[in-house]
């Protein structure tokens, strides 16, 4: 009878862990890395050199997130990172490649829902929010020409899974899609729009407070 009682208690404890919500008033902080991967083909610019096909490369940098739960399982998260560095290939109609560069910061604010009743140690979540990307240290690769990429607002979708290590710590794997299409200027004149629209893949260590 004692063994049966212990077994029943253990099962009940397991079920209570499965149904455990992320409670209102809780904070989480995550530290990890993000990989910004722009979509393939990033538009065409109309420059003094003629039409330029744009290709923006990928980069990985350290990231940090902070999330506050405004209600059970509902959190507001802010993503920050060290500046991402991107090489930009600008291909002329003749096939010549001009090598431009930029750095960017993509802070993103999201409203997220964390699911219960999946597994005691696995917590998937989804979110949607706003991204503000600021560009700086642009280089055109064209002697004497000044490249400027405008800062940009866009919608950001987010999904991921927390794999719990214990009651307070977890490893997170996630992905974001960011609507990012900034205007591009050369010597102050708009020459088109860069269709970057990246996926941002992340892995981080998350602690709950």
C-alpha cells in the first residue's frame, strides 16, 4: 500500500509538472548566439553603374533576451545583440561584382505564448512582434561614393522550444522571420530597396527568475 501511495504521488507530481504554467510576474534572461540568414537574392538597385543585383551574406553574433510574463504563459520579450557584420555583393549587368559592407543592430520586441501540457521538460512557444533594424558603417565599394541604408521597421514572427534542465534553467532553440526591406541611397539619392527579409536562428541558455 505504501508503494502504491508513493507511485500515485509520483504520477500526480509528474502531471502537475506537465501542466505547470509560466506564471505572471516571472522573468527569464537568455544568453546565446543568433545566425542572421538573409533570403536568397536581395533585390535590384538602379545606380550610376547601371542595375546592381544585391546579395547580402549571413553572419552570427552573441545575443541576449529578456522576457517578462504579463500573464500566465504570456510574455513580452526583447531581443538584443552585438552588431552583425554583412558583406554585400553588388553585381553589375556586365557581371562585375562590387563589394559593399554594412553593420546592423536588429532589436526585436515580441509578445509570446508558451504552451503547457506538451511535456514536463519541453516548452514550445510562438510569438509576433516588431523589429527595428539600424544600419551603420556602410561602405559602397565604389570609390568616392557614399552608401546609406535607411533604418527599417518590420513585423517579426518567432517560434521556438525550451528544453528544461531543471526548474529554473533551459536550453532554447528558436527561429525568427523578420520583414526587413530598407531603402538604399547612394550619395543621398535613393537607388532602390534591399529585400533582406532574414531568418534568424538562435540557440541560448535561458534562466528563469
